[in-house]
C-alpha cells in the first residue's frame, strides 16, 4: 500500500536471523544433550527475534486523507487529525535530528522515529495540508523566542538546548568584552598548543620510563590550566556556528591521549583501591580550588551544570595522575616475593586485558600484563612480585620474571 510507512526491513531480517539461529542451536542441542544448557542462554534472543518480526508487521504509520494513524506493537493506536497539527518541529541534536509533530497548544503529539523508511509520503501529505516545517535549532541560533516550543521537548532535548542558550549568552558577552584581534591571537595560540601537546605525547611514549609519566602529567596539567585561564569563554566542544567562529576551543586531544596512555600504564600495577581513591580525592580538591576562585571572581553568568562538570573533570584528571604521582614519589627500595601462576585468561571486555592469576603466600592475586609476557607465561611458572610503597602511602605491586 502506497500510504503505509513501515519499519526498515533490517528490523524484520534481524528478527528472522535471530530466531533461525536459535532454532538451529536448539536442534543441535537435541542431538548433543550435554550442550543443552546453552539453549537457555539463547532464549532472550528468540523472544527479541519474535518481537522484531511482530513489530515489523504491526508497527506502521498509515497516511489517510483526513488523519494519520500510528499503530504500535504494545502502545495504543494513535489517530491524529491534520487540523490538530500546528507544525513539524525539527530538533537537531549531536549526530541526529529529532522530528516531532506538535499540536495547536504546542504539546508533543508524536515523535517520527528514524527506524521508519519512506517518510516522503507523510511529509508530502503534511505540506499538502499547509503544515509548516520549523527548525528549532535555527531559531535558537538566531536568538529568537522559542519558549512556546519548550513544552514539546523531552528532557534530553531541553538540556541540550539549555546548553546552547548558555553558550550563546557567553559568546555574546565575549564579543562585547574581548577585542576581535585578541580573540584571533588566542585561538591561534590554542591551536598551536594543541599540536605541541600531541607531539609531547608521542615523544613521551617513545622515551618511556619516569620521563614519560612526567610529560603525561604536564600535558594534563597544562590543558587544565588553559581551561581555567580562559574560563568561561572556552569550551571543550561548541555546537553553534557562531560558537565555532568566536568561542575558544580547548585543545583536548593531547590531554585525551595522555589520559589513555597513563591509565593503560597504571593498570599494569596492583594497588589498594581505597587508599588510591583517598589520594585522588585530595588531588581533586587541589585542582578544583583554582577553578572555584576563578568562578567566584567572574561576572559572566554560569550554569550550575557547567560548574559541576569542571569539578568532575578535575576528578577524572586526579584519578588519572594519582598513580603516576605515587610512582614518581617512591623512594624506598622494592621487596620481592615468589608467586606461582595458577591460571591465565584474556578478559571479555572491550580492552581484552591479558591477566595472570597467581598464588603468593597463600593469597590469590590477579595481574594485568603485556601481550608478550602473557604469551611467554605458562601455568605453573614461577614469577616475582615486586612490592613498593610511595611517600604518599600508596602500596603497589607488579609482576615479572
């Protein structure tokens, strides 16, 4: 039927494939009963497969001459008259655009989900009935009054556009208080600094050792200091065209690389997590202090959410650099103990960590190791546990031959 809009065929095909795979698995389990328990694991997938097939059949949009009918798998069927529709509201978000129909009282009628195909039939019919298309994002960027559309937005959409409004207010204040030439020079400086920090990460990676950790800490500290210096006119990410032209953008990539490499190094060591978090809390407080002072001194309006996000960023940085700092502030010699490898596994997570299970003085310990060390280790091998304690009180250990 030309007036029917369905879900993508991918939904139906996925449902069929999921169901068929379960049936194949179940048939195999009948032949080999010792594997019968695996069938239970596949049960949720067969229910999902059947649900997808039913959704493809029942979840449709029918475009009639006088109304639009939205049929759902579990929700009640919705009938919407064209006379009840005020406009089609397009709400651009990060990476996607929400499209909704709103009524004469500016309430949300229905969301046009992206899983449907061939929306052209619906749009052509709505245009035929002289229903306007409104770009909410464009209205916000032009600083027009959008308060009448706010009741139609959901929680995610409201928060996204609150941040844009806050960004627009900050940029407007920035254009009044900072000269154009100064803004230009600062943006050039931030861009150059970004490349310098990335190069510093690369150099640190090849140097290795304590120097590497020092450079990683410096990259993170410099990035944080730059953010505090140019707060509130600096953003990690800007969403509007005007923001991209005027606002300062934090050179974050170098810090992100340093963070990932530091955490990757830290996970090769075992340490007491409770003590680690205490040290992290102290460093967080020290990092948050200059931001709090800067925040109290600035006259630019600040949202509580943005203040909170900076404190959270300080915590993430503190968590990242806690181990490198403890490692650098270790001055006592190491003690060594002999351990026996009892098992070895590759974790099932995204990182696919190589883990050695060892027994040391009657206690079981788990160590994350490099790929080469994992491959060269067999169950029953003897290993040395190297234990050290930093001047800050953190005890940590690593494993080696």
